[in-house]
C-alpha cells in the first residue's frame, strides 16, 4: 500500500490502491495476452513511456502482481503474472464488457492508434486458416503519418505471426488499404468487416483466396 492511498479501512479502497495506478490493469491484460518481455509490453501499450513502464513493473513486482524472471544464460528477462494478478482476470473481463456496452463507439474509436490496432490485430490472426506457406499481408492507412502508415504481417508455418514496421522484402500476397477507423471498428465488432469492404473503406488486392477468406483468418471471432 502507498502512503498516498485512500487511508480507509475498506476492502475496495485497499484493492484500488493496488490496481488503480495508471496502466496497471492494462499491463496485466496485455501480459495475459502473452506479452512477457519489456519491449513486447511496451508495443502492446504504446501510450506508456519506457521510463514509466519500468517504474510500474517494479511497483507491480513489489506488490506481488508479477514476477521478474531473468535467464542469465540467454540474457533475457521475462515478466509473468502471479496467482494474485490472475485472480483479477474476471474483474478485467467485466470492466471490458461494461465499457463495450456503455462507451459510445465514436468515443472509443477517438483515440485509436495504428500501432495499437496492428499489434492486437497480428495476435488475432488465425494461422490455421492461412495457406501452409509464408504469407505476407501489407496494410496501409493513408491518413496516418508516414512512419506509422504501413505495416507488414508475415505468417510462416510453425512460427508466430510477425509484425513489421520495416519492409521485410518478401513478396506481398495481399495488399490491404484501409481507413484506420474502418479496420478498427471491424476488429472491435462495432461494425462488420464485409460491410466496411462494401462501403469502400477497406480495399484489397492480391491473392484471390486470401481476399475471399479474410473473415476466417484476420480476426479470431471473424
């Protein structure tokens, strides 16, 4: 507990002192999704600075929410959730569901950033529904700044989908040109992917099979 907490003998107040510091629940949620390395967490939570992330991870470790695992042989550090934080999963789910029901889509989409969307999108790709070969999909958001407008997803058998901001120099199988909010809205299920395509807010060219089956591989819930 922190000295600047609520100072109340109340279970809810004591819980808030642990989970309320900014980014705490967001970090835990992304760790639940598989992010364990510092840079992975930072990419999954693009709004946080490296300095603040480092400080918050240390605080979360001190509170027993996460554990820091260092592999000296490999020179790697992983952060994993403890049983204490895993007990918060239903709370996180309920908060997310509550926000989905009550926050207006236009408000939720207002702060959408391409790095956040693409990081989450690449985790949702259903590789089993992609061809059993290297598959490269190039996404471009014309309205975004040049350094964050174009992204590549690379899927290869036996390897997790890779997300690239720099051209990997592979032949591209599918080009996706999209309004950022159109793709974000479809991913969040505020709208339908095929409706956005029909309304020319998402345009595709390339492999006919990938275009025809995009609903089956782009989103887990597609």
